[in-house]
C-alpha cells in the first residue's frame, strides 16, 4: 500500500538565513539606490563646485599663477594683512560692484513685475474655452524655445541706436531717436523686454497648469452666486494660485539677479558687456569680467570673482528667506505661526477626538452584536 508523502510543518524546508538577510537588505536599501544617482550628480556638479568656490574666495587665486595664499585686500583697504575676508573686503570697496547690483535689481524689477502680470493675463485667456487651444498654447511657448543668441540678434536690430526698428519709427513720426545703449534706464528697459519675450510664455504655461487644477465646482458655485468673470478670477482663482505664484516669483527673482545672457548679447560686441559707463553692467557680467577678462599675473582675479559669486549667492538666499516668511504670513492669513505649545495642544485635542470616535464605534458594534444575539 503506497503512502503519499505530505509535507508537514515540521519537515517543511526552512528558508536560507543568508537569503533572508539579503532580502531584508534589498528591501531597505533599494529606495536609496534608486535616488543615489541624483545625489551623486548633485555632489559632483553642485555641492563640490559651491564649496570649492568658497575656498577660492578666501585665497589669492590667479588664473595664470595659481594659489598665492590667503587673500589680501591690499591698497584698496590700506592693509597688507592676509585674511580669509580679504577678497570680500576688496569687493565691498568697489564702486562698480554697487553699480552692477543696482542694475541687476533694476532690470529684475522691470522684467519680473510686467512678466508675471502678463503671464497671469495670458494664462487666464488660454484657460477659457478657445478654439485651437493647443495651437495657442504652443505659440505662447515658442519664444522660450528660441535660442538666447537668436533673440539677441533680433532685438539688437530692434534696439539699434542708429537704424533700429523703433528709432526709425520714431523718426518717421517726428520724434528724436532713443540712445538705447547710452542711457541706463533705456538700456534696462530694452534688456527687460528681451527677458520678457523669452520667459513670459514659460511662466504662462506654469500658471495655466495651476489654473486647470482649480476645482470646477468652486468656479461653478461662484458663477451661480452671481460673480462675473473678473470677480471669479480675482476672488476664487487667484487665491488658489498662491503657491504657484510664489514659485514663479522666487524663480523670477533668482533668474533676474543672475541675468547674464541678455545684457551680454545686448552689448552687440565680442568684448565683455556692461556699457561704456557700466550703465547695464549686471553682477554676473561683473563677475565674468573680473574673473575671465581682466586677467593680470599676480592679481587674485579668480578669488575676487569667487567672492562676488558668494555675495550674489547670499543675496539670493536672503531674498528666498524673505519670500518664505511672506509665504508663511500669507498662508496663515497674516497671523503669527503657532508656537510649540499651541501645536502640542492641537495634537492632544486631535488625539482625544480620535480616541472618542474609536470608543463610539466600538460601543456601536457591541450594541449591534448584542441585538443580533437577542
């Protein structure tokens, strides 16, 4: 008589201990392995250059002769004592740095404020029930695809001092031509126009995506209550765009303060831009000229350029922190954030309500059970 051999729990094959350890290790380590390439690239091309730039900013580093020791401010500060703050002190004693900072802020304000307002208007129009929506949305994005060099060539013809399109039109109607490259304010307006041409469509699509994420039932409720299109946009849609608007404002601030391509192409020359009297010299252009154009053996050009880069970095961080504080104020309706004691009291109240709900649910189940048994 044949007996079927059944596998009992006592005789079942036990998993290999080594395989179990490998399985647990794979389960815990696989998420980190998936994100590891990003952090490796960030360390190589992001964090290391940032830290090395800080090191160079404290040294008498020259492009031709290399490292010459700790930085020295020199005759500019009436001192020969070496210090890690030497290059920073030298930068703060340069009038050209403050002119470049003023120009950067001016171009940023002339470009970002109209750009965000126009992007909001275009996004509102594109969010409407238009024919050929995809065509218009792609058309808005086309200037962003145009290469900066091509945009520079186009606008150099438009804003030329002698035979530019705008000056020719002004002369046709009997007005004097504008010296776009010779005046600080007019050069800032021209450069801001190039920036707006390139980046308005990009911000428009970001705001359009945020508008499409607004719940339609909220919009319909406002329309039912009698709100018009403008009232619906200003009172319903715009407040819901607040996080996206903060993102657009922060990115515009960073890009505006780091602006380099547009003023360099507006210069319309092979040499470093900025104008004869630095009328449109930006901080990034000043950094470029200091580190790669005005190269003299024995002068710490690279160290001073690195110091300018770090000063610009700290200014951008400061503005980002201010934006964060403003965002928190707006999110809390202008009230101060809750302190730790208030947050602890809210968490305790939520825990009590959760426990009360669990007890009520348990009592309801027990009552139903007793009724079924009865």
